[in-house]
C-alpha cells in the first residue's frame, strides 16, 4: 500500500530549458551540458556546486579557469541558473490533490542560489511549498546529495517513511537506480514530462505496470491494449498505452474502485459468508 510520494524538483516539478542553458554556458566559454559532463574535472566542479556541496564563493574561482578570461560573476550566475524554467500550475494542483491522500515530500539536489529562484517560481502558482509538501529536503542544507544512499536514509530517519510504501519520482537514471536498490517504488520521469508519468512506471517488466495504488494490477499486452484485474475480474482500461497516459487519474481510480466492488460482490455471491472466516 502506497502511503508516501517523494518528488525530485528540477525536470520533474519545474521544467528545464536546455536551449537557454546551452546558450548561457557557451556565452561564458563552457561547453554545452553534455560536454561539461564529459570532462571529469569540470564535471566535478559543476556538480559540487549545483548539488549545493560547494558555496558560491568557492565555486567562482574554481570554475573560472574553464571559462573565458573576462567572464563576470553575473554571467556565471546566469549560466548556472538559466536552465530553470517554469512550474506549470496544473502540476501544483495535482500535488495538492495527492496531499489529501498521501504524505508528500520533496528531495532535490540544488544550490542555495538556484533554490531561491525555484521557490519564487513555484510559489508564483499561488500556493506555498508548505501547502504542497509535508517536508522539503534540499541537498545544500543537508550537505548530502543523490544518488548517495545517505541522503535517502536521512529522509527516512526524519520522516519515518518506509521505502516500499513510497512512490519516488525522479528524472535522473542514477537516482532511480539508487531508489530501486533501497526499495522505493521508483517512477522514471522523462524530463519535463511528469504528466506522462503520473500513473505508471514506464519500465515494464513481464508485461506488468505498477500503478499509483499498488493493490491492483494493470497490464500492457503485445497488441498495446491496457487491461486491469481485481480479485476474480478482468476489464479493459484503454486501447493503447498513449490513451492510458491521457486518462485522468481520478477517473482511473474511480474505475478501479468500481471494479473492486463488483469483484467483491461476485466473490461473496459465489462463496457466501465463508469469506469472512
């Protein structure tokens, strides 16, 4: 039974603008993001800062040798933050709806400077972080970063959450792998496409998709059909995976609840009160 939802922030709740990011990185003399990650020394400096494990004052002299000679701190600031885009209000509304049913937490690798921007843009939706999340965990405050096990363990200790009872949304493969290893119900989000990951895990094993409530089964068939099963009944959900992704979450849950009730009634009609032994 799922009791908790754990969200990453950038690329999951907040959209990222890679085109603008590339322009800003090139403007200060750095390669694009892929090129930055390909250089081991540059990668280490960037990730230490972007994950909040290095202060801005330490970062500036560490990154300047990789940049143009005349680069200013203002341009460096833009290069580190121009990737941050908007937070769609529909996502905030969905998170609020989840909070009525589950404990909802945020866990983000982020710098102090970037978080200030993220917080302002999130709250431009008209809702505060406190309204949407039971607790917020930030790498720069914790001085821990994903995918290290220690940051997940710290969240578990602070909240009491149990990994197997927790859906974990993230758009970074290493973080998903860490979560799976620790027992979380992981949902790998395609960057900026949380809406397509709301109901199911894109990684399909043996034809089975885990869904938001783990007490029922949803299957994808070779011909693309999506079906569900509860107790002794099987039923059609959608003609294709694409149609399934477009379904409203509440409508899907109502369908499942109705089928469960029908299945329970059929079982009672078949076996009578002996089911209560």
